[in-house]
């Protein structure tokens, strides 16, 4: 047998009154908390109003969760969820899409910028996206624990044998059925997003790239979604209709949804570099 790693980690950490607490949920919460911590450090560094950050975290958390859930339901199984609309609320059963989360976050930042900072939404996204890259790392680790979103067969020594019938194993206790050694594409994305996070931190703290509005956001969008686009070629499709997409246009839904973000990122970098850096005046808050 070829060298490989047999992945037998239980997706559930423990149960509370019969309800499972999963690594995936814990890592999603970790994604929100690490993003919040990183952005809070940036706001303090720039001496921005504390209320700005508090409201940012609330807006983003709501937009991210709603967008991720609606993205999964409407991008990958619209027929089922439009016929069973109450199932959309069953977030605890799994099903969150990163592209939907990104769209939800952008909408939340647009509203936040109009109501709170009165600045361009790009201003807030330049700071937020650095933490989001680390948050995306946590979420892909959650997918690894869930034995999901992995790639096709490989003879590379780091191939993972995942439990293909993990839901049935957890529900009825049947014997696990293992996949052949497969690309651990969750870990490929983890490495990609960690790299984007490191670049974003370097640009913010060492190069003060936030003085060129859109530069950090653009670089991060290119890094996150171009890597997602490329790694997707190794993955199994998440929905049956994507097989038809691959045959018809050569890419699946995840890749199609990544392209607008890559194009937006390229435009943002070009637009930021053609203008001189701008240092903003300190924010003063009137006391009541």
C-alpha cells in the first residue's frame, strides 16, 4: 500500500444534552475571535474610536454568518432550500459557503461604513481582510475535522484517507469506509491563507500599506481567491450539477465565484499603486 495518512479524528468534541459540539463550530468561533483581536489591535494602533470597532465586530459577525449560510443554500442546493425554506435556518446541521460569507461581509461593511465611519468601505476592508485570512485558515481546519471538501486520489506521501461515510458513522455507529489516499486540499488552503495573512500583516505593520487605500485588500483578494481557484482543480465537486459545469466550461461553482474577487483584487492593487500614499488626520470624537 502506498504511504498515506489515515485520518480518524472524530468531528465531535463532546455532547451537551444530546447535542454535538463539533470542532467545526469551535473553529468558526475561533475565526471570528481571531479576526476581531487582530482588527482591534489595528484600530488601537491608529487611535480610532473604540465604538467603531465594537460596531464593526457586530456587523461583520452577522453579515458573515447570514451570507455564508445563504451562499451554501442558494449556490449549491437552491431547489431543495427554496422548497424547504425553514431548513435554511438549520445552521447547526452544517452548510456554510465561503463565497457567501465574503459577499455577506462586504454588504455588512458597506452598511457599517455608511452608518458609522462615513468612510469608504475599502477603508474598513483593508484592515478587516488581514484578520479574515487567518479566520479562513481556522474554517478550513474545521473542514479537515469534518472529513469534507477534500481532493481526488493521489500517490503523494501526504495523501489522507478520509472517512467517506462520516455522517452515517456518527449517526448509527456503522464501520467507517475510507477513501483512497486523497489530496488534503483543506491543508493546501490552510497554507495558502496563512501565507496571505503573513503578507497582510507585513504590509500593514511594516510597510504602512493602509495609507494606499485598497492595496492590502487587493493583495489579499488575489491571494485568497486565486489560490482557491487553483486548488479547486484538485477537489471533488460539492454538488452534482458542478460535474456538468466542469464538462461545459472547465470550472466548477467555487471557481466561477472566485473570479470576480480576483478581478476586483487586481483592480484595487492597480488603483492603489497609481496614487501617492495618504496619511489621514487623527480622528477626534466629540464628548457628549
